[in-house]
């Protein structure tokens, strides 16, 4: 079981999620945000602490997982 993270680490991860969501166009897709949040948490728990590296890992994972911008109908 993973130990709880600090408030600062949680805010850091949330800021990464927000930035990736904006760049990938998924801000209004709760399911995609949930998958992205889990992806960022997984990378963070594996030791990725550098912001640029975490952003890159999240974007690559997002693209390979098929989390894409949904066009409006």
C-alpha cells in the first residue's frame, strides 16, 4: 500500500493534471480526467518528481491510452 502524499505533492499532481487536460482538450470529460489523474498518480508513485518529466509521461500515456479530445456534437 502506498503512503499518503503531502498536500504540496497533491497540489503539484493536480496542476499537472490540469495542464495536460488543457493541452489534450479533455477539460470537460470527467472520465478522461479520472484516467489522467490515475496516470499522473501512478507515475508520481513510481518516482517521477520533475514537472517536465511528469508532464511528458502523462501526455505520452494519455495519447497511448486513447484519451483524446472529444469534438462537440
